[in-house]
C-alpha cells in the first residue's frame, strides 16, 4: 500500500478487515514494525477520535506520532498552482510538503470541503497537493469527499458483530441536522460496503439528497425510510447536504430522526453513527442509550483500522 486515500488503495477489503481484527486481539504484536520511524498528523480541521486513535495506532507499532494543527499552529497554506500570494496565505504547499516529507516517514492529513465549490472539493485539491509534493506515503484522515478510515472501522464493527450465515442488510439513512454537512462519510461508507460485496445495501434519503452516483452504484436507493428499514440488520445514521445543488439544506424534516419505534420493523438492528452526534436531532436518546447502539464500540475500533492501514504502509 503506497497511500491510503480511498477504498481503491485497500483492496481486497476483507483482508484489511482481518488485519485490523488481528490487531484488536493482539495490539502489540508488531510493536517494533515502526521503530525509528515518525508519522506526522496534520489537521486542517478539528478532530477527536481520528486524532487520538491514529496516535495510539502508530504507538502500538512503535512509531513516534507528532500532531500539527495547521490553522492554529502554523502559517496559512496556499494550494493553488501559480497563485499570486498577496492575500492571507503565507506559505505554499510546494514548500511545506517537501519539508514535511523530510521530517516524517508517513503523513496523515485531515481536510474538509468548503461546501461552496463542488468542482474544487471533488477534485480533492488539498490532499492531492500533499501527495504530489511531500514524497512520502499519505494517509487520509478525512478529505473533502471521503473518510476511508471511518469506513474501514464501520466494516470492522459490522464484521465482528454479525454472526449469521447470510448477507446482512445494511441501511444508510439520512438524518436531519442543524447545519449543512459534507457528503464524505456517506460517500465513503457507500463505496466501501459496495466494494466489500458482502451485504445487501440500501440508502434512504429525502428527495434532492442524492449522492454522487460514482459512490452509490450498486446500492438500492429509496426515499422511503420505513420501507428501507424493514428487516435491516444494521442502520447507519448520517446527515449530509445536497450534492446536485451543492452544499444546501432543502429538507430538515425531524420525521427522519431514528427512533425505537422505527426499529420495530428491523431484525433488532444495530445502530451506527460516526460521531459526534446531535442527540434528539439525528438520533434519539432512546436509541443511543439502548442495546441497539454500536456507536461506542464503533469509535473504539478506530484504533484497529488505523493500525491496519499504517502497518500495511510500513510493510510495503
């Protein structure tokens, strides 16, 4: 594995899931693999689970992990080629990235979309410029369009909690939110489940909330949440803003919030969310505090997803 930017860098998916579960059973089995090596974790946006879990994963492999909050601790970066830097940006990625490539052996980067310019966001300018200029492997800690570490975590959690000898039915359902959020988690979860190929996958959302079809091809898509939830084994709850008329909130119907009543038509479905979650907006207290909820276990598995990815990069 040279870089980890999307599911395409992780094939076959099942093999990476098994590596992660092996680390969960034996966290320090490769504690010398990264000895004498450093991973730099750059955050252009806030993080809690991604930051801490990746640090722990690196340390389990014997690496030194250094965290740098770009917006707070350093100069404002410029990413555009041939930019005339007469505004607020102070340092170009052409200078910053190669220096970081000398300081570190692996670079983890978390960026976020503007939700204003779809073409720019979906071109993944920020993370691709680091890949282009840093000269070392890059791990996506979330980008403008996908969150692969989260999606790997999600499949790890599903794999270890589903014991029946059949394909699980997994439902990704849109939820209301107080502000417009990116499509990253929904995009990424969709393409990982589809690429994994071991589930019946349904996406439910209101009209006008279609995701980019390159992430959802192969899924069943419906605007009827009740219909989608029938016989579900897992329900993944996530808000996202509109893709076609980019970054908007058209519908914020509280009727889309998941409740225990809605789970009655499922197969005692387990409920997932990437966190942080707005209680009683996206998900009700009664669901989050019930035996249906996997959110804590899901978040804890972030360590093993990161450890599997970093180990594959170190080994290659």
